[in-house]
C-alpha cells in the first residue's frame, strides 16, 4: 500500500470500523450541543433520547468495567511508544497496565466501585482478573502490529475542525475527537489507527464501524488538505485488523451525512422533541428509569423551547432525527466495541 510503517497483517483484514464509549459521569449543567464527535453522533443515531440525556442533561452514568479497561489499554499502547523501539516489548507493555490503572483511578476515584464486593470492601480477586484481562489484550496487540517498527507521528491526537455553514449566516458545524494513532509514511501518506478492546463486528455491522473512522478521515482531510491513505481498526478482543482506504467522494458523502445529522440534532434541541428509539441495545443504557419506553419520565427539558415551535412538532421529527439524517445504521454500544471512556 506504500505506507512504510504498515505491518498490519492480522486475520480478517478488510474494510470497516468504530469505537464506542460512555461519557464521563457527573452532572455539569445543561448546555446546547456545541460540536459533534463520533461517539455522540453514534449516540444520536442509536437513540435521540439517549443523546439528549448524555449531551444536554448530562445525566450521570455508572462506570463501565469494559470502557474503563479500554481506557487503560489505550493508555498503555500510547505510553509504550515513549520507550526506544527495541524496548517496546510485550512484557514491558503488560507491566504498564497496573500503573495506568492506578493513574486513572487517582483521576477518577469513583471507578473504585467497579471492584467492590457485596460487603462494600475492595474485591481484590475481581480486580486481579480484570487487570489480567487487560494484560491479555495488550499482549494480543503484539500479534497484530509490531511497535518496534512503528514511529507514530501522533498519539491520542485531539482534532477539531469547523465545516462552514451551507449558506449565508448559517453557523458552521464543529467536528472533534481523539485519534488513537496517526502514522505518516516517508511518502507523506497518512494512516489513521484506532484500537478496540472488543471483537471485530460481524460483516453486516461493518459500515457502522466504518463511520467513526471516516469521520476522523474527513476531519484530517479538512485540517491537512490530504485524504488519509488508510483507516485501520485493530480489534484486540478478537485479534482482527480491519482496514479501509477512503476516497474524496466517500468523505464528501460523510460530510453531507454529518450536516444532515447536525440539522436533526439542532431541530431536536430547538423543539425539545427527543424521541426514544428502543433497540436491543437498550440493555446497555443507564437511563431506562427515565425513559418512556421503560415506563419512566424524562427530567424536565432544561433548555428553553419556543411554545409555537414545540406545538408544531409532530411525528415528522422522528423521521428528521433518524432516517432523514441518514442515520440508517446500527451503532455498537458501550461494552461492545469497547474503545474507551470518551471525553468528547
Ligand atoms: S433505554 Fe433505549 S430507548 Fe430509552 S433512552 Fe436508553 S437507548 Fe433510548
């Protein structure tokens, strides 16, 4: 493919991608959506009401052992590149796991509850199993990529760009997120890499997995003026590497889809009409108690809604919020894709 740093040869390499994660818990006051990240876009496509609970109400969510493990594993894979190439061994990487967990715990003490026994005391055995599992995932990475042959151009790269408005006076759409790793070949070709601690999706769900990666590819294209040569997903849970080489035309289609999605989000924000969209993924949702689909009542909508506009809203809004936005795909849920806890 012409990217010198490419040595991904895991079984099942093919087109695809996505990551899932939960936002950090904690009330922070209601706010209008200001930007779109892959995770939150996926939330809206999965269920508009879930998006509202996470982005506008900022309802707290229980820590997830899977997402927390994802965060620790991502940190290890990032930190490992601090070492000289020859010292990037599986043993060294596994040895980083406990320290990265301790650092994360210090930053987010509430994660300790993941490892409490029924008596409220720390369950050391459960923590040990969880750490061992994280170490196995880290070890599997070495069967998929060879970090002694990689010199990433960027790790944990925060990216943000604004898609200008479609017409005079229209506000732009801010896209942002974190890219796990960016490799740049001597030829200048760019590869975007994302780690997943879950398993590779079944073929019918791979377009959903691709969504996040094409989102990043679009942002990078806008920022650097160059379409990334390759998008690569590394699934540590199943030992698969999935790759996809995007084209300009495909990224333009992604841009149109994101604009439509943002329009749907803006309409829902303005009207306060956030429809629940129940699926089997509701099992992963922390908000069933306040979801009408499960007999709950959402908290009062915290943003002002023009009375006239609110009464105008009808069933069309459901279409606008989903299919009208091109939101036609299933999106992997927390604990399925197991990216990490996503701060954006
Ligand atoms: S329980 Fe299901 S329908 Fe209700 S908010 Fe959560 S994801 Fe949406």
